[in-house]
C-alpha cells in the first residue's frame, strides 16, 4: 500500500516538473524598461482635444525613432510599419508615408511628443464602462520602420469632447438619457 501512495505523490510532482521546465520564458521581456516614461496624459486622466502625448526618454541610437500607436496595437518585434499597411498602400511606392500612418493613428517622430488632432469617437474598448477611453502605445523603430525589441510604453486617457447639449463631455454615459 505504501508503494501506491508514493506513486500518487510522485506522478503529479513529475507532471508539474515537466510542465514547469517545458515552459520556456527565453526571449520574453519580463521587466518593463524605464527607457521611456510617459508624462502626459497621465494614465486614466482626461485631456483636451487635440490630444498631446508627451514622454521623457533616453537618447535614441542614430536613425531610431519613436512610433506612437493610438487606439491600436503596434506591430510585433522585428516587424515593420509596412506590415500594418493595406494591400493598396503596399502596392503604392513610398507608402506607408506620414499621411497614411497619421490617418491610421500612427505617428513617427524623433521628438518626445505627438499631437493627435482627431481621435475615434468611442475609443478601442467596446465596453460601456470604458466608453471614450483611448490608448497610446509607444515603441521604438529603426530607420527602416522595424520595431526594435519588445519594449512598449503606454497610457490610457479620456478626451474632452463637445456633448449634444453644448457643454463638455469627458466620456462615460449620460446619467439622464
């Protein structure tokens, strides 16, 4: 009977060991880099339109730039901005260019801020409690527009907008329909 009891303990322990050692975290960024710090808008605050996104950062390597993605996810590490373009853009020489990217809420700069003149009305979160919440994610790209590393820095914010009653609406649902 002792022999069976040992198997009952050994087999689950062995299974846990196999699973634990089989799951590799090699190549994954586990710690958030402090290379970039978003200054404005602070997370979950309300800002005025046009939205100005500002950050502090350590100097970039030559030909590197910041790419700011508003209300969408950036491309995977090693992928280029071109990978986000539609077929028409990919077939057009020089596309994606600054105008194409801005129309898709992607802004590329060597500076430490971007101004987003217009934002989608509802934001990217299809949940009533998050109505009007916007997201900005900053990554670093090289001279060819390829994402450098896995690091990203983000902030979520609301933008004041005119309401139907003529005042300002900071997002959320009207309490009195």
